[in-house]
C-alpha cells in the first residue's frame, strides 16, 4: 500500500513561551518553560529552553506570551517562526 504525500508529512510542532529578548532585527528569543516529574524521585522539576524565533515584522516585545511554529532552517540558530502573540506584556 503506497503512502500519499499527505500521510508522510508530519504536523509542525507548536510551542508557547515568553519573549526574553527582542533587540535583534527580525529575531526574538523565546523561553519555553516545562514541568515534568523526575524519572526516579517523582518530584516535579521545572526546566526551560531558549529558542531563536523569526519575527518578520518586529512586532513582539519583551514579556509577551507568544506562540511559535517549527519551520525550515532560516539561519544557523533559527528553526522557528512567530505564529501569533497570545498576550501582550503589561
């Protein structure tokens, strides 16, 4: 049974995080916070990772809650692009 092109293509990953830096042109840094139980002790451990995100119109500012989506490599570090701004910083 042959696969159709739609079946072999995976959905793009979507993440939500807080903008920590917007000083570069068309690029923002987003911190993604996760909570997961420790594999042995069971205690909830908080972890975070930083992503470099493409922001074409420079619309996100520090403190904004944003949604980012996976894309093709845009530079050495950028593999994500800004999808939308969920909540503006106060």
